[in-house]
């Protein structure tokens, strides 16, 4: 589980840098609210990099190793998008 979270964080950082966002205010850290370790890791990561707590978004996501595209859209993409807008 932690490896997947670290991979997700690395992807978010790479995407932020690709778009020229290097300031902590422009970074969002996504956490799975169904996994206590995920939220804790997100808080640790944000604190270590000076990312404000308000930029941590915890939403209930599937805990399975793999999910379908429709699950991703309905349980991750759409809830994240609604929180960002």
C-alpha cells in the first residue's frame, strides 16, 4: 500500500513540475480516507515539503490493488475534481 501511495505522490510531483508549479501552495496531496496510513503519510509528506494542510485532499477511494476505469472515474476522478473546483 505504501509503495502505491509513494508512486502516486511521485507522479503528482512530476506533473506539478512539468507544469511549472514548484511552490508548495500549488501542490495537492491526495489521500485515501479509508486508509489511516494513507492520511498519515499525506500529512507527513505535506509537512516535510511545506505544503499547507488545506492542500491535503482525503477522499474515500477503493482499497483494492486494481480498479476498473469506471471505478476510477466515479470514486477518484470526479470526487477529486469537485473538490478542486
